[in-house]
C-alpha cells in the first residue's frame, strides 16, 4: 500500500466513484441548506444578507475556487501527510487500519475549521458550526480516502453549484 496507505489521485472503480461523488455532492448541499434553515434564528444579519443576496454567479465562482483550494491543502496535502506520518510511526501495517484514515480525516478537517469553531459563544452556535463546517469536510475526506482525490476535488466545488442557489432561496428575506 505504500506510505500513503492507498490514498490515490484517481478512483479504482470509476463507476462507484461517480455514484458516490454525486451522492456526496447532493447530500452535503442538502445538509448545509437544512442546517442554515434550522439555525436561521441565530445566523447573523450579515450572513443572511450575503447568502440571500443577489450576487449569485460571483459567489458560486468564488466558493468553487475556494473549495478546490481547500481540497488541495486539507485533503491532498494535510490528510495525505497525516496518513504518511501515521504509517511511519506505526509501520506500513497502519495503512490497512481504518482508524488511521478516520483520524487523518478528522484532524485535517479540524485544522481547516478550527478558527471558525473557536468563535462560537453558545451551544447552538457550536452545533451549527459543526454541522455547517466540520461535517462536510469529513465527507470530502472520506471521499478522498475511498475514491481518490479526483472524487473529492470534483464533489466539493460541484456542491456549491447546488448549495449557493439553494441558500439564496432559503435565506432570502
């Protein structure tokens, strides 16, 4: 399996990758929309104005580009480095242990959203931030682990093609 424990750029099974990539894309978009809808009373007016505002094409492009950057930094670089470090520490046998991948996924996403998770002042805000920012990254990490980096780097930006228009509908005043 090598130092990276089987992490790869391309899927082994393209058919399965396409199915899971599409499913993850739609599921994460639905999770975020439902989270924003459910927690709308605690969302800031600035957040509501921004995501409920009219500049949809620019917002979609910016968030898709940001998603590609997050995948490169937090999945391809950091998650891969954490898996490699785990394999160096525990020997190459660690590559077959799902716990190593789960820990790498969780730690890489924690590094991504830690500044955001450090801000909340109430239990509701913590719950919101975990659902809105932490859980989606876990999905993208799982997708990378199981179906390759290409799957994650397609799913995450594609999610914004669904998410941004849906947020506009849900958060418009």
